[in-house]
C-alpha cells in the first residue's frame, strides 16, 4: 500500500490527457507508415481523410478515442479516404522501431535515432 500526498497515481495519470496521436497506415508498396503527432507542437497537424468523395470519408473521428477498424476481415479498407487505418492516443512519447532481430520495439519516453 502506498501513501499519497495530494492526487493519487490513478488521478495523476488520468489527468495527463492524450497528448500524442499515433496513426498507422499501409502504403501502396506494402510498407507500413507510422505518423506521430504531438499536440503541443504548433507545427504538427492531424489529417484524417485524404481528398476524395465525401461519401467515402471517415466521419467517426473523436479526440482521444482509439480506432482499429480501418480494414475488414479480407484486409480491404473500410473507408476509402481514411488516411490512417488504425490510430491511438497516448500521453507518453513512444518511439517505435524494428530491432536487428526483426522485432517491433516500443520505447517509452526515450529518444531513438532513426538515422537519415
């Protein structure tokens, strides 16, 4: 059991909010692209839909709500204009990379040099 002065740990972490947006999409060449948007950076922005027919837009975007249903069971896009087929929010800075063994690694609050 821990003793707290002021706000407890759950209240502290719940109050941090979702600062970072992580958007994942499959490129035309089959590679995976991950976008990281820091809401505290005035130069970062989130684009949910690419230009196209309005009927093919995804209109369920809600700040702070994760979304993982951008592809159906046959791996086809559900919304043609949706830029990120999966996205999530987090209060922590997460640096994703693939290590030398081919394993996807998530590094929390620690920088990672992706190279040029």
